């Protein structure tokens, strides 16, 4: 077993927001906050810069990246999204072929009914909100999706700025569903609704078969991730 990498020690006293390059940066004392890839951190809104600064300001003796989700999303925007938008467009649209909301269980009947209750409204929202109609199938065979539909999903992703594209990518991957990803990032689903839709099968299993501590811990972690993405998106508004 290999040891986990050591966490870096806190090397600054305070983190504050500063105006920088037409946007807002974060200063760690007199140092400029940079991404792991070396880019200067510049947020498009003061709120996002403040959210990230607060994460850095509340670090203890050691810097724990996992405790700074907004900073991690912003860093991913600079180090990944800005350098590979085309790949992200394809990645997001690709979920249209295996979308969680469109691949249903045929049994047990109770689970199938629960899936319809949670997922049918999302599928209908996508038809109205995105102009996208994905086929709903039962079983493990992937649905046949028209190339035009995937192209439309890709175009919707391409319309987003870099910071929001990062959020959509994270939400889509977390859910295993491009429909949940879009519905959530466009405000049609709350973080709690997106979480419940994404882990419906797991929640149903716990309700049916009883609690499992490890499973519940994983679910709590995922719930927190949805909340973190929501706060990041909210901070992009102002």
C-alpha cells in the first residue's frame, strides 16, 4: 500500500479578493493565487472570487483541496475546460446514449414506478427546454439515439461559457445523465432534486433492504457535491 501524498502546510495568514485583469482574483497575503497548472486565478464575478477566498481562509494547519470545491471547479475551468472545450462537448453529449433517466428497470415493479415518478418529468423538461427527445428503454441495452439529437446536446453545451461548462460537465458526470445535468444547471432541479434523481436506485435499495453505513456515507458525499456545484453556479450570477 502506498502512502497518501502529504498535504501542503498553510503558508499564508489571510485570503482576500482583489481586482485583477478585468475580473477578480484571490491574494494569499501578498501572493497571487494560481491554479495547479500555473494559471493566474481570475474569476468573472466578485462572488465567485469571494467564495474561493473564503475556502482558502478557512483552511487549518494544512491545505485540504477536497474541502475547497468551488476552488477546485474554478481551477478545472482554467486547467481543463479552457484547454479542451471540444472534448468536453463530446463528453457531455455522449451521455445522451446511456442517459440514466432513459434506461429503466422492468422489475421490481415498485422500482420501475419510482423511476417513472422521478425521471419522466426530467425527460419531458428536456423536450421543452432543450428540444431534445431521448428514447426511454427498459433493460441493459443502450437506446438508439439519433445523431441529430446528440448534435443538439453538443450545441447546448457549446453555448455555455467556460465556467458554466465546467459545472455542467461535473453535474452530468456525477449523475450519469446529461438530462439531469442540464436541468440542474439551468435551475429546473434543486440540488436535492438532482441528487435524488441521480441516486434513485440506491435510495430505493436502502429503503427496501435497510441501511448500510458505507452506502450512506457515499450518498452523503454525493449530496454535498450537488450543493457545492449549486453554490458555484450561484456565485457566477453576481
